[in-house]
């Protein structure tokens, strides 16, 4: 696959300062000019002002300039003009959501291997004579990388076509006619597009080391702010990852995740079609209504949640 990573996202919110404070507490490191960095992926989130919360931009890594030329040709077949900076980047706007997509030539992300967390099991003792690492860690949780973003769209076919047939994403799984899990790396999905009555950012997802760090991170975020809780702990079916969702001050959901399915190019993968909530979770509490239809959705549709 010519695409190799979801490099960064830019979210627009009415109050960037409050949202920035949340993501600093979430474990991302402020890096100047509205940018926040992960441990392995570098600058992967930018927060800017917008009248209502939305996904402004996604940046995707490609291997070489020929990949930009190929994407520009594919997009032109859909009548989409792309601005190409020779040898560097391609910029195009997805018309149903207004999201700006930037393909940029950059090195592939190589994450330093983290030793597997030792877990005892039947007939298998991996940590004799010591307590579990998850209860011994005292350092704050810091996400390793940006995993994916979830985008609501008023025209699923157009948005899917843009990312898949135009930019070159691949389909991992489908949620009937309600959504599509799309990947631009070996991760199961890097973009999930969902049919919605208005274009909006549903959530961003951030990789941590293991399920213990999901629990530690979420617990710390909820200690003084129980209202941030949305959904978790659980394990998704599509993607297989453990998850816990929280809500930032603007209303966007943020997910700690670990143990995502990996789909290398040399391994066969057949997309499945999941109906109803089957793709959402395999075990754990059922998703609350506010996860399916966020509480501010009506306000986003009317533009009521705005600031100057």
C-alpha cells in the first residue's frame, strides 16, 4: 500500500484553550502552535478555533512523489481538483464533509517494540513472585500514536469514494449501509466514516501500551471529572481492540485503545458486514444512546452551538 500512516488530525472547536487543557491531561504533549505530540508519532493533533466542533484536516503519509501523482489522477476521475506541491504533498477537500485531506511524502512510522506485558494464566506463569505491572505503574499514561478518526457524513457513498477510490484507503469491514472501516496503514482502520444528519467529528482514538494503561488513563481522567465518561471498558468486534471513551469539553469523544487488529499487505483479509451493534462491541457494557447520537447533534445540525 502506498499510503502508510494517519499522520495527524486537526480539530476545530469553539474554545481551543479548554480543549487543549483536556488533551494535555489526556496525555498528549503540547508542542507549539496548537499542536500536540504522542510518544512515538510526533505532532499528531492540532486544535484550532471553529464556530462548531468539526474535523478540519487529516494528514496521511505516502512513500514517494509518484503516490501523489497517482492520487491526483484518481481524484480527477471523480471531478475533484487536487493541489499538488511537487514531490511534497497533495491537498484535496472531501465535498460532503468539507474535510481537507493532505497526502504528504514522509518516512514510515517505526515504533520501538515494547516488551509484552506479562499476564499469568492457566498453566502459564509469566510474572512469578511479583505484582502485576498494571498496579505498579505510577507514571501518567501517554499515548503512543494516533490510531484513527471517526467522521460523520451526510453522504456515505461520496465520502467513502473520496477516501477509498480517490486517496487509496482500503476497506477493512462494513457496518451495513451505516459506515465503513477504512485503513491507510496496517492498522485495522484509520478512518471510520458513518452516515449522519450533519458532518462532524465523532471521535479520535489513541494507542496506549495495554489494557491496564487504558484503565489507568481513563481512571485518572475521571477522578475529578466523572462527567467525562462515555463508554467502556470493553472490546470492539471490528478491529478487536480494547477501548474506553471519554468526552472533551467541545463534545468530541476521545478513545484510549490497545490490541488493534493488524493487516499487513501480505496477509489475506476479507471484509465482513456487521449489522446493528455487532461491529461496535464484542463484550462490555452496551453503547449508551449518546455514543450513537451525541447529545449536541441537534445543535450541530442547526448551528446553535457556536461561539464568536
